[in-house]
C-alpha cells in the first residue's frame, strides 16, 4: 500500500448494523457507502461495552490481549469506582504506536483510555462521565496534548462543563480547526457519543435515533470539507464505524438482591453489605458473578448450580450461564468474574448490581422502566451488532462482507496506510482492500 495514504476514522458510539440502509440515503456518510466497501455485521468483543470495544478497535485484541475488561475499575459495593482513562492501562501496542514507529503523524479526539498517550494530537475522553463542575482542565492537563489545550481550550472548553456539557460539541469544534491549524495527520480518529445516548434514552429504533444520525451526517460533512480545504482529500481513506450495538430492554433484574435472597450476600437492616460469597457486577445486558473466595470449590459449585437453576426456571429471565474458563476460551474475556450470566436473545435482560433501594427482587416487563430503554453489553453475535464502511484509495469499491469480528478492524485500517499490525489477535480483511 502507498505509505502516503491517510486515514480518517469517524466512530459513532452505538452505530448498529440496521442503520446502514438509513445512512445509505444520507448525503455525506451515504457517499462513503455508495463509493466504498461495507462490512454489514461487525461482532464486538465481549463485553460489547464502550471502553473494551474502543480498545479492541485500536489494538486488534480481545480483553485478554489489551487488558481493559469494562468501562469502570470494578470494586464490590463501590458505585463510584473510577473509570479506565490512561493509555498506560492498555497492555499492548495500539495502531498509534505502529504509526509512530513508522514516522506517521497521529491524532485522537475524544477516544477512551487514551490519557497520556504518545499521540501527536491527543484530546482524550477523560472528563469523568458524571462530572458537572466547571474545571474540566484538571482532568485534561497532563493527559492531553498541551499545544491543543493552549490553542483551543480557552474558546471550546465551555462545552465540557456544567450540567449540559457536550463532548460531541467540543469534539466537532476542535476537529476542523485542528485540520486547518496543524495540517491533516496521517491517522485521525474522531469519536462521537450522542447516538449512544439517544438509544439509551429512547430505544433502539426511536425517531430521535434517526434524527441523531442526520446530525452525525452533518458533522461528518464538516470533517470531509475540512480535509478538502486543508488536507489531502484524494489520498484519504474515510472509515465510518461503531463500537457496539444495542438491544431494547424487556426485563430488569437486580441480581445482587437475587443473590442476597438466596443467602449468598449478607446485609444489615439498611441493605449495607456485611459479607458475601458471590457478588454481581453489571455490564448492563450481562452480569459478572464474582466469588469472594474462588478457591472454595464447594461454594463455587453451589453458586454455579444456583445460577443454572435460574437459567432453567422459565419464570426467570436468564438464558446463558458461562464459567470464566468458558468466556476466556470463547470470547477472550478476563476480569473480576467467575461466572457470566445473560438473558435470552428474545428477551434481553438488564442486570443491575446494587444493594441500594428496596430490599425485594423485581422482574419488570416492558422497556425503559428504570435506567435505559435500550442498552448493550450483550454477547457479540447477538443482534444488534455494529457495522463498518469505508471509501478511499485503499478501499475496494463495491466490496460487501457479511460478517467479521471487531479485532480484524485495526489491522485492516493499518493496512490502508501501509502499516502491518503483526502482533495482534486480528487479521487484515483483504477482501475490502484495493489491489
């Protein structure tokens, strides 16, 4: 491949495979579809959660390879656990490392787990998710490229503060200015958040989702025009992709209440944790059950048998029970877990994991009765999956691939700019690349 070719990645959080037909008729992202190649279904890694998937997209590895199992650094009964944020927490090379060694200029805007990364132009997604204060600089300082903070924070930092803060507004304010002021990097990754928010709040196929896709189309048009004005448009490969799909929620289970009622968790009269044999962490559409003492084989069997009994109970919405050995072998997942549970594909279930609130177990039918109308974290092969399409000089026009795994995206995008990511689990999808 021509080493002068460039890459611009536009990632939409929660872009689903079913969105492709709607996007095909949009003027700007639709052009990429019409002139390029499409992978209809991309299976995320497990869990299909934002931060692990973003790490897979830039490393070509599952969790066992890159080391980021969840958005949060999970701790028993800590609902304010810190989130993964630093590049140093990823335990393998990223596409940016390969590019740097090849002498290419790199840029990453609003990408998770990239704080302090050795990227030429880096503004990481690092302001805490629930932060609503007015000092966003405290999180960016030392983690973002100082020249970008000096150039843009004074006028665009206002988008990162207060109750109505918007990372997407900040990202789209900076991106075209950066292309104008610093020139087009060889690799530029731009991550957008709002589609995911619309799906969580309104559902998988809600009208607000399609309105948001139209907004993202206009945002992509700005990036495309900025490349035309200030970059090397003819040599640029444009990639539009997602990180995971979504499912509409049909059941809600507070799994730690279930475990408490079965005697595996002990609390005081105010539901404060006293002790536990098994505790559940939430990955939204799946749950991780952790043993306090994994070496206690008798207790491990007791918990496993109990989970299997729930799976076999037609009144209880668990369809999958896997051991940590099974999820490692099948999906490359390692983390603070001994068992993984999930609902059925026909009746998607959200697993909450708190001891706060009412001390009863409830199963609620119908979407949106608690935190989200739709969510993710489900098995990679389940619908909705995500998708990937691209156009440019390195892309085979008209190529359509029905299905692939997320870990294959990084080496494929690397190949578009002449890089060989030879130390990752994924492989190049040659079928979408030009000869």
